[in-house]
């Protein structure tokens, strides 16, 4: 096999450099930027702190009771799973361990002595975010494990050529109240600002003018660069 050419070394160097920088190219340099986003690592698997959500699929194992165990228990829109003997059990918002305790408690009330229950999240459908605004592919995206803002934008194939990287808005429901904060993606890329964690249910909007249009004029002054989220006036 022949020795690598100078062009090969140059190409590999560009790809490796982009992978390290997590999006080193400018928005005007679309081909290299797209390559950098494609090289970003995948998110880790569902963690122990994951909260069960509607449409998730669970495996419920009851030790020594295969007739009571479930292989594919889908969480309903109301946040329930239907179990033999005990009927509907609310599991949405619980961790897998907490759901195991709830099921064991109900079975132990009338049917089994010290039941051993284990719940696994087979499919975390409920762990999703919305990415909108000036991105290449707006849409609804599933996330697994910890996901930062950089990776969230990468799921939508990165900002468009006209996107303002200093105007990224995250909208989040906090105790039933819609709140928002503005971040500078360019500063995050350069390491000048922390990469905030994106949570399931968040909406990420790239471009402040687009955010104002989507939120129906409720978006006024926002904290920036990782400051605390503030409530939107339209929801007060």
C-alpha cells in the first residue's frame, strides 16, 4: 500500500481539528461546519436519574413471577402502565427505581409477600427537545443522557448560514410556568461561556427575531450567557 499523500494528511488534519473544536468553522463555511457536526459523539445511554414520560416503553420484572412481569409496557398519555392484578399504576415523572418501589408496594398490599420488582426503561420516547429557528433541520429530537446546548443545535444539523450565534433562546417549563434565557453559542464554542444543559421538553430557538415570532411577542428582555431563566410576561 502506498504512502499517504500530502492531500490525505491535510484532509485528516482538518477533520481531526474540527472534531476537537466541536464546530470550528464559521457559519459561512458550510461544508466544513457540517463535517464538524457530523463528527460530534453520540449521547450516552439513559441514566439512573431519567424520569419516565408518556409513550416510554418499560420492562417490568417481578422476581419468580413471570406471569406478572411485562416485557413491553407502554406508558399511556396519562402517565400510567397497566399491570396484572393491580391495574393502572402511575409512573410518569418517576425514576425507574421509584417506579419499582410503587409497583412493589401495590403488589405487597394484597397479593405478594415482599415482591422484588425491577423496572427498566427500554425506550425513552419522552426524552425529547424541540429545535427551531435558524437551523438546517428544525424539528423534534430525542436526547439521551446529559445534552448540552452545542449538541442540541447539532441534532438539527447546525445553524443556518444566516443564523445569529449570539442569540440562542432556551424556553423551559418550570413548575408549570414558561421561562426563557438567551445564550451566546459563539462564546460557548470558544470556551468563553459554559455549555448549558438542555432538559427534556425544552425548546431551543436559534435567532432572537425568530424566537419573538414563535413566542407570540411575549419575549421581552432576557438574561444572557447562562444567567437564570426568567418567566415570560405572557404566562404570568
